[in-house]
C-alpha cells in the first residue's frame, strides 16, 4: 500500500513540474524601449531600466558622492531635458567647484560646454574670502548608468580626469 501511495505522489509531483515548466513567456511589448534602446546604442549599459520607466529625469536630481569619497555633486533639473551639475572637490573651506549645464539626451548622456571652474576659500565663519574663476569655457560629458543612479563625469579642460559618482 505504501509503495502505491509513493508512486501516485511521484506521478503527481512530475505532473506539477511539467505544468510549471510550460509557463508562457512575458509580453515583451510591455517593456517598451528597453530592447530597442539596447539595439540603438549597442550598449546594454545604456538601456533604460524598466523598473523606473522611461523618465530618468524624475530619478537623477539629488546629491551624489564620488566612489573615491573625495568629491561631491549636486544634480538639478533646470528645465525640460536641461540638467545642471555642480561638482565640488576639496575640504569644506578650500575647494574647487565646477558648474556644468547641458541638455540631457535619450542615451542618458549630457554633453556640456562653457562649464565654469572656480577655486573658493572660506573663513572660519564660512564667509567667502576668495573666489577665483579658473576658466569658463570647459567642456565634457556626464554619462548616467541605465538606472540613472550613478554617473561618470569627465571634464576635457581640467586635469581632473573621469570621476564616477553614486547617488546618496
């Protein structure tokens, strides 16, 4: 009797496995843009995350910290598809600041020109003692990842190199 019961249970278990494995694939049309974006750019890292939908501009504003911890950035929306980024490197009373503005593209990239680099010094009361503009004709890129939660900034005029920032 026990053998018969075991055989019946084993058969039921096999039928349940077979039924579960015949699950229909999800409707790919609901994830509009994701596969198309990857095909257009050829880079799956540029693919917009379906978790957040198709509007990364709703996600990117905020405070970011460089992966090395030596820099901070503030990202703001300045208008439709217009983004402003302020990067600060140094200690709180003697720092360098870059102000960048540009149009945000569909590929999660912002190209900028005419960025401003300043050297700023504050006194003990956080009052500006000196603010010297180093240049106001810089250029470069800000490229966000597919989730729009981190970005890489590269200024072509300064010797800073590329820095990667993550959202706080």
